[in-house]
C-alpha cells in the first residue's frame, strides 16, 4: 500500500484533468482509447513512433498515462482493457527504457487488475534484445499476457471492422484532438454524498476526443436492502458502491446471490463502535471458487451516529486487492457497502494481510471530495475511530469435498511454516553469497600471484636468488714487499 499510495501522491493522480496537459501535447496522438477487441475490451492504442527521448516530455507522458488509466478504472472498475503497442513505424530512437519500465509498473503494481492482455504489433527484430530485458521484469503469468502479432494474425484478437486500416482493417479512423465542450470537469455533490461529474466526451470515435465520457460517480448511496439476513435475488436495490455503471451493481448482486457471499449480519458478527457499526466484526473471508478470477467480500458500515461521518479503508497489501470505494461519506442512519476484491492467485498469502477502517465525524458542509481530503489531513488522530480486519481464505466446497475449517487452518499454518523456512533459507543464501564473494577475491589474488611468478620465471628473473657479494682483489707488487 505504501508504494502505491506514495506514487499516487507524488504523481497527483487524483488531481489530474485533461486541462492539466498542454494543447500541443494532446494533439500528438501518441496514446488514446479507440475501438474494442473481439471480447468487447476497450483498446488503449500506443503509437510508439510518436515517442521521443526527451526527459521533460517523458514526465508528461507518465502523468498522462496515469490519468488515462485512472479515468478508465473509475468509469468501469470491473472492466479490463487491451493495450495495443503499434511499433510498425518505430525505430530505436523511439524507445525509452525508463518510460517502458514505468508503463510496465503501472500495469503490474499501480493498476494490477486493469490489463487483460497486451498486443505488440510488428516489433522490429532489433527490439528482441530489449524484450529479453523487459521479460525479466515480469512474472510468468504476466509474460503470457504479452502477445506479438503481425498483420496476418492480429485479426485473431480484433475484428477487421474494428481494426486500423494500416493494420489490414477497415477502420479509417485518424486521430484528431477536439477539446471538450467544458474547459474543466465540474463536480456537484448531493446531500447523500453522490458526486456527479460533467467531463470528457468519448475518444476513439469520430469526435476524436481522448477519453470515454464518465458517468456518475458515487461515494456511498443509501442501502435499502439490508435487513440483517441474506439478500434475495429479486431485491430491488443493493448499495451502489460506484454508480459509474449499473453493471457493477448488477454484477455484485448476482455474484452475492449465486455464491451466497452476503455475510450473515447477526449481532455476534458486528463491531459496534461509537460512530458506526461494522460488519463483519473481525475477519474478511474470501471464498475462492475459481483461482483465475477475482473473489469478493463486503464490508458494511452503518452510521449509528446522529451526524454525517466519513470513512476510509486501507490495506497492508494494495497489490492484492481492489477496494471500491475506498473512501466516502455516510449520512446518519445510512449504510455503505465497501466491495473488496481479492485479485487472482493471492489466496495463499493473505493470512498476513489486514484492513484498517477509519471513521471520522464530519460537518454537514463537507460534501465534496476535496473538502473531505482536507479534513482527513487536518483531523487529530485522537478523534478518528479505527477498526482492523484480518483476512482469511477459504475454498468453496464442491459436492464431493468435505473441507473443515480446522483443515483449512492447518493449511494456513503449513503455509506460514513454509514461509518462515523460506525466509531462513534466503538468509542462509545471503550469508553464503557473502562467503563465496570473499573466496572469489582470495582466489583472484592467488591467481594474479601465480601469473606474476610465471612471468618472472619465463623472463629469467630469479627473485629468490641473492647475488653473491662483490670481492675486491687487492694486488701487491714485489717492490712493495721489498
């Protein structure tokens, strides 16, 4: 969480708008949404030939990529995107390794649930060496999501009607930037915490603008369907967490009924605080049915105070979860549901993860996101209510399975034990690396000494022979003796 939150703060992601970027930058057309693949995923198109190795320009590109991804994540939080890297007209002068690393980090760390797959179109053979470096930054699963395509096979992923003309498709779209009708997005907040944004028209269509139009964004709406028991399938409404699209609410409603994951809100499973009641009381339990899909659990927060309160949800491992929404306002007597999605492949390591729910009483005039952010920054710690939740994973039973909680607990203990042993092995490995390093330098010293001696012997220089002392002979003459 520290890495992601620090990055968002440094990048100023929450404050980025289309008007943040200069007009000449927006007119380049190096990155924009247009068209969809066969599975109806939006395509984020990169024209690599438009990129230039310029430190100042790279800063803008990084911010703009963060802005583009953030807007899509807010608009359709459960929909993934396809990245199409067009390298057909690019050269080595267009490739910047720092920018490439940043793009990869965005999809692996900052927006890990956003990427469906990446298409690299017509990569020149000279870039093979760069790919070998990039491959080291990715896990085996992430490498599988990178697909290299050429004109004959790209239509396996994108229909001909949706494909750019220069790639063999029928789409004659040419990028042209058209400024939005409004120069800046406007936000209005209703009394129940609903934020309505008027923002950017859709890009990728004939209007040529940059992003899809955003729909209404909600902090937390009133939940009329919670009555202390499991919610029926035909219930009229469930709390809409992000009203970006009605599909998210429908998805949550169907998923909760199908998997029966709306938690029993009995008194024993509730934490009753001074300002709110939180359910569940101490554990988030993720019933993993499919290891390749996200798993949902829900935290319900009911405002039992007579005034409006604000909430914020944090986690120790943000790379493993999606939280929708992570912050918001709750009116007196209302309930907000926070959707917590466990990302695929993380169920065996969540036993150490924790969530922190923060609650703060707010004045009635606090209705906007910016005002709420300022309030969190200035509020004394002693007036903020805190509640912690730990995480556990469970495997949904099939008809032939009989997995008890005790067995699951044993598995978690075994995983914990193996993790500790792995840490010990890593420490031993580090110690051995240090010893090997010292041995290496000792061997190098003796090797150089042997080379020196061999050279000395070959040149006939005997360094061990002490030359005999010089004897000065005194001669005497016969005359001197006489």
